[in-house]
C-alpha cells in the first residue's frame, strides 16, 4: 500500500506520506469526530449545487489571484464579469468540487482518501504548480467557505477545513518530492 511506505527524510502518520516539515505538527492534523462531522455538515450545504458553488469559488479565487486565470487555456482571456457563464469554467469548477466531494465521502477510508489526494497531486504536478499555488488555493477556499456558509461555518468547521486543506497541501508537497526523486532516478 502506497500510504505505508516512508519517503526519504519523512515519516508516515495516519497512512499519509508526508515529508518532514518543521512548521507543521502532524498530530494536530488528525481530525476529531466532531471535526469530521463538521466537515460533512458544511459540505452538505456546498454539495447541493456543486457546479454553481464551484463557479462562485473560482470567481472568488480569480478576483483574489487574477494571475491564476491565465493558467487555464479554456478561459484565460475571458473577462471576469463574463466568466460565470463560461462552459469550460463551469465544467472545471464542477470537477474540482466533485473531487472535494470524493474526499469528504472518504474521510473514513484512509486508503482511498490517500489515493484520491495522491492522484490530485500527480495531476497538478503535470501543470507545473508550486507548493505556494496550493497554499494560495487553500487559504482562498477556506475564506470562500467562511463567506459562503456564514454562521454554518462554525469555529469547529473552520479548524476541520484547515486541517483537511493542510493535509491536501502536504500530500501535494510529498507527491512533488516523490515525482522529483523519480525523475532524477529515471534520467
């Protein structure tokens, strides 16, 4: 199983391969039962309209970081005011939120969750995204959820989302590291 192998200079926790990172206490990323429930409850509100909420999220993201819109060939040059009607943005927004839906649905199955996160990382490495790009996405998604969900985004939900999004970012870092090592070894 992929999740149980250690990475060089890293260690395994809860079946996730995470390189050693001095700034993050991995024990603090373990979700409590209450936090897991908060993730499910808040996500149910978002999942009622994955495509619509996905579009709203990406509009929020591109307003904060307009440079990221240029990374998407299908709508790179579409003015922000017209972007909500763009079919390629709608499709991508649905795909992204559907992927998050898969993560939420598999919080109780670490093996599947690890694989979903690993594949997401592999997908984005091919697009030359950096760790800082995932950091920006993580912070912006958290902010969007807070704004969109209002009072339903409780302090417990906030902590739970930060933990999940940080885990996603860490696994992306691991995937990037493993991809780099594999590229060097196979040259």
